């Protein structure tokens, strides 16, 4: 059996392809997908299509409902609408267009398959009924012609009369209604009577009460020359009732008027129609149920969206608070380091320097060589302590950063890394002054130091480059290395150092970006706005104090 061919008219390509996959799985063929009604009409002009699935809102100038009407009426192809809208007005409009069904997006597989099978079956039955009606009409004309020629060819008429597959009655007019004058073999088999039992009886003898109710009115209209086609019900000899499709017309034999009636048993068709009606009701109930589910889901979705929006709002507030807290912690750290550095310099450093001076004087006044040796050892220890104190002071808060600026402090930092770790670092600086507050200057210095530490620990790099330049209203700091790099999935901010850099850059509305490729090194970019007004500076409880290295 050939697969039914279905044309999809849908402007969302992802949905159209999904429908094609599902329909193919059901055993249908989908030879073409289009987004416009115009293309759909052009396609059905040349290709055989059994059914069209059409979005009720299609692209292009041609209206979807007008397109559907044309496909149904001109090309005799059933159409099922697809709609994301459950509005009653639109559904009523879809029904009036003659469409064979409608499906609500997102499409349920069970509903779609049921709707397609129902539409194909209904279209098949309607097509058969139209063919039967045409055949009945042709038979009526043939019988009329045969009756007209009956005087010359009675044998030919009788042969045609009895070989017909439908029930045929020749009825005469009487005051009591239409009387059966003759009937064919098919009629006898259909009703279970012999010809002798029917001849001379009123046709109402076979009618059920509902059909008989309008018999006299029909006889009157037939006598006036009308041709009538209607559905009725006859009663067999065994008492069973069955439905009929009845076609009647007035004919003349000589000068006498008769009625030629052709009856077709439509029991099977009625059973099919009942099943179709039942399926349609079930489908409509499914659509209503689906609509209720979608409405409920839509309500729940709105609630969820509102909850999520509230959660996102709180999350953004928490993120801002986190950034603020991170900045505050950095400022507290900076100020505490500066305080400790000042204590080391002003108190411990000065005390050690004074101790060194006094021990030097004492060494000159002492005569004992053994005492002189001990004093020299103590002086050496004090000299080492002074040196380490100075180094610790620079590491905590290098005075050069506040006295000479960020560029000079970075140069000093490069010398320290070159001396301690053997790291070859090249600095490219445009030498322009950066008008930052001490807090921002300290943060950028700490960020560069943190990144250089990461290069030493993880990058396995032999060469590093630092680029510092002003770009409009931003200072760009780029740090590149020729190390082992890492994959994108490894570029996380799990370490506090990188996390702190990211949060501080977000807080000052700057940018922190890491790009790396395994085996090809890493490039880190910091972009800090020059005009940012650091509110934390105003709230800081510490005052910036310059101090001079001893």
C-alpha cells in the first residue's frame, strides 16, 4: 500500500522538521516543506498530495485560511490546521474554512496521528459519496432514456432495470400516495420481499415512521416536476431498519406521469460517519483538554517566571553586595598592608637602624677582640633583618607604587620576578600617566602580581610580555605568556586571586578576559575605566599616608 503524502506548511523550520520526523515514523511520506501558502498552492498544482498540515499563520502575502479554502475546493485535498493559539474566534474561523481538523502547538503525537487518520478517512468517504451520487444521477438519466424508448425496446429496458445494483422503483401517483408499479431484483434482495408482495403497495409500506411522515409532501413536489434527493429509512420484511440514499424524479410513459426512485443502502457509510463523528468528538475533547493543559501550564509558567525574575533580582542584588564586599575586603587588605608596612618601616625599621648605629659605636669603643667579633656578628644579623624588613615592606605595600605610579611599580615587580624566579618579562608601556586613586592603583598592581604568580606556578613559560597602554578612557593591561595554556573548560575562577580580580573589575565596570589554547600560551586582558569614581574610597576609614623607604 502506497504511503500517504503529506505537505507541511510551517514557517518555523525546526518545528517543520520535527513534524516531518514524526510523520515519517508513523509511516507517512513528507515530500515537501514550505513556509508560504503561495508555494503550497504551486506545489499541489503539479504533485499528488493526500493531505496538507498548515500553520494557521503562514508567511507571505497569501492568507493561510484563504490558501486552505483553495486547496480544499479546487484541488480536493484535506487540510489540517496547526495553531499555537487557542482563541475560540480563530478556531471557529478555521472550522468555517472547511478544514478537516486543527492541532494545537506543541503538537501531541497521539492527537496528530488520530487527526490525520480521521481526515484521510473522512475525505475518502466523501469522495466515494460524491462518486456514488454522480453514478446515481447517471443511472436516473439512463433509466429515463430507457423508459422513453420502452415502446421500441422493452427487453433492453428490463435488462438495464434488473442488472442495476441499486434498488429501483417505478411509482405511480394515487390519492393514497405513491404506488409501487414495478421494482428490480436488487430491491427485492435489499428488502427481503418478493415482487408480488410489493407490487400495488404504497411506498410508505416500506418507509419507517419518520420517512413516511413526509411522503405526501414529497409526492406533491415530484408531481410539480421537482427532482428530490434525500436520506430515508426503510423497514425490511424481517423488521430490521436500514438507512437509504434516495434519488427521485418525474418521468412520463406516454402521457402518464410516474416517479423513478433509486435507493442506495448506506448502512456502511452511516456506520463510518458515526465512527468519524465519534473520533471527531474525541479529537475535539482532546483539543479542549490540551487547551486546558496549556492554559494551566501557561499560568504556572507565568508564576514560575515571576518567581525566577524575583530570584534573579535577588541574585543580582547579592552579586552587587558580593562585589561590594570583595572590594571592601580588598581595600581593607590594602590599608592593613600599608599600615603593617608603615609599622615595619617607622617602628621596627627605625629601631633596627638605631640599634645598628649604637652597636657600631659600641664596637669602636670596645677593646676586646672577642667582644668585637660578637658585635660584628650581631651587626650582620641586624643588617640582614633590616634588609628582610625592607623587602617585606615592599611586598606588603611598595612605596614606589604611591610615590612614582603604577608603571614604575610594575618595573620594580618585573625585576623581583626576574631575580627570584628567572622569569623573562618584557614590559611595553606607553608611559602615559594613569589618574587612578591609590586604591585602584593598588588593585591593578596586585592583579598583575597575581597573574605573574600564576605564570610561575602553572604556565611553564619561558617568556612573558606585559603591555600597558591607554585606550580612550580605559587603561588596557595585557599579559601574554608562551606557556602550556589550557582548554576553555579549565578557565575557571576557582582560585580566590582570579575570583577577586574578576569581582573587582566588575565592580569598577571594567573587563577581565582570559584566552588560552593548549600548547599556545595564555593571554589575559584587564580593562579599567580611568574615570571611575570609587565610592569605596570615600567610605574607607583609613587615610592614605605616604611614606619614604629608609
